[in-house]
């Protein structure tokens, strides 16, 4: 991996000059300069056919009119300049701080997904040469600041639906397991729950909601968010080209038998 600036760094250039490299090149969208990019690729002894471009649209005004046309234009500019392995769009409209209030719920529009699909239709580049990345159910500026005494985790799930991410936040007080059970029950009742067999994460959410599993840990909540999100995106891409996926297994509802049957 390299940034566009790395291509002009003599140390980096010397490191790569021993053999023809294969590179992933990261470029913020506002700094794309096709002429300089091609010069930099040549300078390190590489060719576009061995490069993947990661164009980062983090911070782009996705909610404004005309943005899709600008993204499509950038795809066309890069695609017409050279034959890259792939041009990967990456961006997120998710806010940098949790937008839901304690015990509340908030819808975050998946504007990056909407803009990407519109740009894909508008540009002249073959769709198989365009890639997509959205940082999962999170923002594009992930930072974990160090604080003395640690950070109190926010009890919540980020559940990706077709056009939005539903942020379901639990109560800040009380037992964590009880708060997350309520969060999972609300996920099942939100009207966008994809079903227990959609992904293993959906099965886990179902289990917590029905008291079959504990409320999990902050790392597990993030895992469920991401597992469901990636399944959602892959299934949606599959539907665009006629590919379907088998449903996963589902946990049965288990009840403790009475020790004193009548």
C-alpha cells in the first residue's frame, strides 16, 4: 500500500525499485491528479495494470445534489487515463459520534451507498472495474482516544437496512445484559430485521432478545454490527447480478424443562 505522496518519496522509490511492484494506492478524492499519479506510478517502476486505486470520499457532501455526477466524473477520469486493476470507492456518511440518545433510536441514511450506485450508472467505466467500501457500520474517521480510567462503552447496535443504518441505543444505567436484551428486542421489532437466518449476527441478536444468550461485550456488539452489515452489502450486490445466497442456520428456542412435571 502507498499514498500518492509515497510515490515521489525517494526512500519508498528505492525500496520498490528492485522489482516490478503490485500496489494499492490510497488517494483522498479532493487530491486526485491523474497526471501526477501516472508519473508517480512510473517513477516507482510500476504500471497501472498492477495497481488498485482506493479513492477515499470521506468527508464528501453526499447529501448534496450533483455529487453522484462528480463521483462518476472522477471514475471516468481515472478509468480513461489508464487500465487499473480496480478503482475502489470508499466513503461513509455515518457521523463521527453516536447520534442516538440514551434509550433512543436514530436512522442514519446510507448516502454513500446511494451515491455509489448512482455514480456506477452514470460513469462509462465497466462495473467490474469499480469496487466499493464503506467502512462498515461506522464512520470513515475511526479513532479511539486514550483516556485515563478507560472509556465507558455505549450500549448499542448499528443495524444496517436497505437504505439506512438504524442506531439502537440502550439505557446507560442498570445491568448491561438487561440493557442489551432490550436493544436486541427493539432490533427485532424495528421493522427492518432481516430474519434470524440472514447472518450469524442476526441469529445472535435473536438469541439475546429471547434470553438464550447473554448481552455480549462491546467487541461482540461491533462484531455483530459488522457481520450483519457485510452480509447485507454482499447480498445486495448479489441481487444486482442475479446471485442468491442460502440462508444460514437458526438457533431453536430452548426452554428449561420443569423438574417437577405435573
